[in-house]
């Protein structure tokens, strides 16, 4: 893909070129070809025009990943409106707030979440359209009601003969034009509207293509929520511009559903959060390895290539056996799982970024990335570590370039706190950067714990070790009375399978603490472990909302 100035041009050219190819499939549901997507976009344009929607107006979308969600999004941006994707996992009052704060004129909503919303709490909406069939479920505009009722008629008037590929012609956007307002689901407790211009989206797409290089017809499984920028750009927007065939897992992707769908779809690239990979390895791969070859692999220094290849083949098949690489982003990756993957030469890589960069800051191909690194700075961006010795002493990672947002919507104060006068965006992450430009994230600035002895502790590093120990589902390390305490949500399923009593489970977790401390320096040892009764509340990226547990 050559450097482009227009994302919309890429969409237009892809639709024309791939007219008869499959474009969007709801898993175990219907498939839209690129020509079907084009028809939906055209109808969307007619609807917006007759309803009086103007360029720059905000239109929100909230629902699970689906073909109709993505078609609506493309209709919105190619028309000239601003898309406001909202995570379907957000609580109803947060969705109401985002719709009102963004000044959205319309809302596309999934049927699974619509029943939880209160239309009266969103008084400025002119209409609410249900995503399943594009039915108008709420209308406060006569023009909108008329437009929806006469949509097929108006389409027939505009295209009296068959709608053809050569009739697909969309506007061209300005690179600085606002494309998307994406509200964060951060670990600090409140949502901010990140204003992303078209230049940030096209810059990300061009970089992804240079590293991944998909071809028309290649398959992508979209399981990251499209309401989050990682899934929106890496899966959907990149995929659609290269003529890929996107499959949507319309329900919550459990390891079982993922493994089942991968076997059917055989995706060419897989983008996901670490938690998904870690769970699949824990449930689907490690049990097989442990019973057969695991001890050899994990405990003998020199292992034959034949054994490694055998385990690698097993692991590849769990993910469909046809992928170039798995791209992991959104949260820190477990160090032990990563070490295992590297040992068997498994094709994974790390994508590091944030919503404010749509999303990429660092990303390298799987065969280029170093262990525990998140890769090198992506094209069109520059990074630096705010430290007297960036190679050895962690400092805050700063970045600037084409991927950076315009700012936070209606929040100049927060914008000024995040982007300094020289244009550097402050990521809030502590990092080191080696002489070759490889970046290693150490943890969040806000998460860093300062002990009475003056030592800086990054809880994520301790948690990564603890999470890989027996009977641990996930953990959270906090500082209480100047001592490190680990909150542990245990693997109750595994404990039940081994007939452990509550007391035996507690003893096993306590033994984990003892073994963990043997691996840690004295200043970062865990003083106490407390079992937590339920899964920790998380963001869309599956990062724990730490502020809830301090």
C-alpha cells in the first residue's frame, strides 16, 4: 500500500476492486459481499441526506461486533458525519452520558444492549436505529421518519437501473478533519472523548499494511470490540481497505468459541488482547504439552528442534493453522507465556499504543521483535523516554507524529495535560529504550508503587509472575500499610477438578506467595495474599480497573 492522503479513497477503491468478494460475515449468520456493503452505504447516505444530517454531525454506534455495525460506520464517515463508537460493555448511564456529551444526533444500537437504555435520558437524539435490521425504533424527527419509510423508494429513484461498481463515488476528506470520537474506558474511572482525525487513521493503516500485508480475500476474525480503537482500526478499517473478509464473533468470545471459530475460518491475521491468548494456552495447549513434552521443553536446556516443531504445530492448529502472526495489544503480556512462545518460535508480536494514537505507537513484525519488548516506533511517529538515562533508568514514554489525536472533545484542560507545548503526547507509561530503538514498557506511571525505602515497584511485573502460578486466574498487587498485598482471584474450576477444599486452596495460594518471593528482590516481595471472590472489573482492553481496588 502506497502512502495515501485519503482513507475514504482507499475504501472506495477497495469496494470497486473487490465487488464480488465476500466482505463481512456474522459467524453462523449472513454474509455481505462488497457490493452489498456498497448498497448499504448508499442507502445510509440517502437516509442521512433526507433526515437533514450535515457534514460534521455526530452519529453514535453501540452494539456487539456485526456486519451491520461496520456497514453503518462506513456509511457515516463516507457521508461526512463523525462516528462515535461506544463500547457495548459500558453501563447504561455511561452510554447516556457519551451520547449527550458528544452531541450525537442519531444512535445505532444493538438489540442486546438497547433494552438497558433509557431514550428519555438522551433527549437530544433525533432518532435511534436498531442495528439488526436498521429499523427506526425511536424518531423525534418527521424528516427522519419519512426518510426511513421511503428509503427503498428513494434508492430506486436514484439508481433506476442496477447499482454498479463504477457508481461508487465518495467524498474526499481533509487529513485534519475529525473522523471519530472514541471515548476511553481507562483504569482511572471516567471517559474522555478522543478526537481522531483522518490522518491518524490512514497513518495507522499504511503502517499495518507494511508489516502484515494482507491480500484480497484473506480472512480476519474480529473479536476485539469495534467500540475500541484497536479492534476498529487493526481489524476492521485495515481489513476493509485491502479487500479482506471479516468474520464477527457476535457473542462473547470464550476460549472454546474462539478455538471452534478459528478451525472453521482459518484466519490470516489475529489481533487480540493478552488475556485471550493466555487463557487459550492455559486451557487448550499447556495441558497437552504438560502430559507429553512439557517437562522436556520447560526444564531441559537443550531441546531438539523436532520436539519444538511438534509443539509449535499443535499450538498453531489451535489458532486455525493459517495465520501470519498473532498481534497482541491492549495490556501487558505475561512474561512466562511469552517465554514459552519464543521457545517454540511461535509467530506472535506486540502492538503497543493508546486510543489517543488511533492506536499504534510501537509495533514490529514477529520475526523482528525482542523478548519483553513492544517493538520499535511505528512509521510517521517519533518517541523518547523522559529519563536522564533512557536505556537504563525508566522514564515516561513520550510520542508525537501523525497518529496523535487532535485532543479531547470539549476538554481543553485534559488535552493540555496530555499534549505539551512541543506536541509531545505523554503516554503515562514508564519505559526504557535501547540503542537500537526497541522499547520496553515497565508499567503505568500511576500504577507505580513507591515504598518507604524509596524503591519504585511496578506491580504489573509481579502480577505477571503470580498469574502463571497454579490455581491463579488473575491478580492485583497493591500497597497497604507500606506492605505489598496480592489480591488473587483463584482458578476455582481447576481447584474443583482437583477436589481441593477451601483450606487447601488457600494453602496452595500461600505456597505460591512463598515461591514468588524467592524470585523477587527483598524490596518487592509480597507480604500477604488475599483471595478475591470474583473476577476483577476490567476495561475493554481487559486491563483491571485498579482505582476500584486501592
